[in-house]
C-alpha cells in the first residue's frame, strides 16, 4: 500500500471538464472568439476571484494567479490548491492518455476514484487492475 500512496502523491488528478463548442453550434467563429477571450490570463485572473480560485483551467500557466495567495479567511488558505514545486508532483488530466471516447468514459464513470476506493478497502493491486481492465473492455465494446 505504501507504494500506492507514493504514486497517488506524485500526481494531482485534475478534472478534464472545461468549456467547449457544440458540433451543431450556429456561430462557431464567434464561440471560438469568446472562448479565446475568456481564456486570456488577465480575464481568468478577474474570473478567479468570485470563483474563490476554483474551476480555473488546469494549465500550469494559471498556477501563479494572485487569488491563491490572497483568498481568505485566512489569507493564503488555497495557496497549495494548484501544484507547487515543493509538491514534487505533476498535473494529470484523467483519461487524457486514452483515445478521447475512452478518456471521457474514464472520467464520467469515475474509474480512478473507484480504483482508489478498491485499494483502500483491501483489494490487491492485481484485483483493482483486473477490475479496471474489465471496465475498459466494456467501454471499448
């Protein structure tokens, strides 16, 4: 179990949801322009304050926004919410290494939390991997 805890500590699983444009949208150029505007650092900085620092795009370039040091009470409460160098970790968007259709299902079916739950309730790593393998095979059918 100790190895598993170290593996969990080594990466911060980041939600993969963010804005998108529907395939059938009537004005895709305007929608893309809006998303480009809303994703600019100065705009994200402004929007991060009412969101209390949460729901920020999972980009390393956003990890040093002022909101992390200024949010209170007490001041600096959410400073360690984004990854910091002393965390000795890296961002990982759940399912991002899988094909998109599979990655979406990994996220929506909460497979990673399910694997962690199985580990902490006493299943062996092999049992957990076998369970996840079966889930992935079900997705691919």
